[in-house]
C-alpha cells in the first residue's frame, strides 16, 4: 500500500557522501586552526600587540570561512580559503627559514614548535579538503596554484634568497 508509513530514505550516493566527508574535514580543520590561532595570538601578545592582532584577525577570518563552509558558500569561497591558507603556510615556512624583522628576535629565524607544526598540519588538511570540494575546473586551477607557490618557495630557498 503506497503512501502509508514513513517514506524510505533515499540511499546516499557515494559522491554525496564523499562531498559531505570532505566538507566536514574542511570545516573541522579550519575551525580548529582558528582556535589555535587565538592561542598563538595570546602567545605573541608579549612580543607585540600588532603580531597578536594579526593572529586574532586570522582566527576571525578562519572562523568566518568555517561558517561559510557550514552554509555551503559559493565556489569562490573555496578558492579564497585555499589562497589564504597557503599564504599562512608560506608565511610560517619563510619565518622558519629566514630572519624577518617582525619581533625582538629578528637576528635569527624563528624556531619550530609543536603548536606551529600542529597549525601547519591542520592548514594542509584544510587545503586538501577545500580543493576536494571545489568543482573540477576550479580544482585543477587551485592545485596548480598551490604547486606553483610551493615551487616558488623551494626555488627561493634553493637559491639562498631565504637564508
């Protein structure tokens, strides 16, 4: 007898499930990274209020990206998220390879630490998840851009620019 009882749930297509899992991974990683950037901001507060404000601003933007992912924002949000996240990873790598006049220890590169490496690991997960969520034509461009940035940083290191 049709129409009696609850309707059977339509089976979830594997593509829908994969998209949902990548979205969860991206949302989780970007929100966790935002929270960790608050911790980093508090840690940098004794060096400089400007540096702390930078990290608090990063956390705010990342929280906004997390909310945009939750609400399934436009494809441009994914590309902007990848671009911003890659820029943060590059800033981290450069600050560990070169001396930057950003704080009182500007005579040497910053030391790596567990918090920084945790944030970078989560940011790389964010990049992978955001790229996976992008439409095919966007995904290829996003990943090409990430590759070019990585090659540029490597070339700068290999030629001694980042020393």
